[in-house]
C-alpha cells in the first residue's frame, strides 16, 4: 500500500504574491502616469505611499509563508520569494525617499547667494492639494542649506555677460532646463541664440580731429571713484544690468517638477553667476534642488573651462 503525505499549503505565501504583484503594477502605472501623463505630483506621492503599503504587507505575508515552509514544509516557498522580488521596487523608492527625508534639511528652495537670492521673474505657483501649505523661505532655511551644502556657491567667470550667457543657455539645454522667461536682455525668444547688447565704451576723439567746437575744456578731467559695494544706488544699478533667466525642469526618472533661476551680473571684468532652484511641491525637496543646482554649475564650469575666476 502506497502512503502519500499531503503537504499543507501556505495561503499567506500565495496571498503575498498576489498583493505584491498588485503593488508592483500600481507603482509602474503611477510612475508612467506622472512622468509622461497628467498625474499631478501630490497624487503621485500619495499613490506611491499606498503602493509601498501594499508591498510592505506582502512582505509580512511572505515572511509568514517562509516560516511555515521551514516549520511544517508548507507549499508556497516560490510564491513567497516572488512576493519579495515584486515588493522590492515600491519599497526601495519609498526607502530612498525616507533616507533623504531624515538626512537632508527640510527645505524646498536653495540658492548660491544666501544673502541676496535672485528674485523670481514669475512666482511659481502650484496647488499643493493634500500636501501642507508652503512657507516663505527664511534666514534659518538658508543657514540650514549652508550647513548641508557648503559647496553650493556662486561662480565667477572672466569676460562680459554676453559671452557667459551663451554657455549658460547651452548648459541649460543640455541639462533639460527649459527657459520660459528672460529679463535684462533684448532677446525675443527665451530659448534663442541671440546675444544681448553689449555696452561699448564711448570712443575718444582722434588726435587729428577738429577741436574747434569744444570750448573751455578743463585741464584736468576728474575720474569717478568706484561706488560702495552695498549702498542703495549700487544695488539699483546692479539690478538694472542683471541678466536673469527663469526656467523649469523635471527629474529624469520620477518627473518631479522644479523651477530654476539663473542670474548673471557683470562686476568689473568678470561675470558672477548665481543659481536658484526650488521644488514646485511640498516643503521638503529631499535634497534634489541642491543636486540640480550642483549638476548645472559643474556642467557650466566644464563649458567655461579656462575662464573661471576665483
């Protein structure tokens, strides 16, 4: 007489596989919907958390299934392993976000100029929906940025602003930053290639020119002294000569929207470049704003290699 032993079946393991499959499909759909579709960022974050919740529950059931396999040799080991594999992606995404949330400062706006940050040409607006309302950037936020990202500083390049502007535009395009608004230049197309008008020095009269029309010329021509660096008149002059470009970009994988501001300021024989990056949603950018700014500035350094100043 043949004796057959019927092994018990782990229903927990099979349920884990089904739930983990649902979590993986949901994660993939919301990633595609947000990156290439109309899904808004607040809903993307909410659905991603829901997907991770299902994945975590599936992992718990998979552990129960593996425990039953070990203790009573219950069927379902393969289903439990598949559940762990399916749940890896949603949990990994949320896990990386949680790690950044706890290790990065709770700020959403970074600037290379901590004292006089470039002003937005058009204030970015977005419905936060279920996310908490945004707060204004404070001096405490700038101090937290300085502690977390001390290498995020302005860049100074030798030469006039029109020369640097060409590189600024090229690097912006290479980094998938779309310029939407420009101020301080006579360009019509924000993404065009025309140059701003350079200020040319007044031509001195030729020694052979007729000076008969000039009378009472003083023997000593006064030379104006430089203006103080931080007085009100100097600030007004700098604001009127700044070239400011505002753009927008999205992260490559998740498609998170960010606003970018680039300011060029001529000072003596050099051009100072400042960058400001802000997340469009939420009060915490998880350090992505600083990553975008540093990546852009490194690419700009490489583009202008040889004319970077101290």
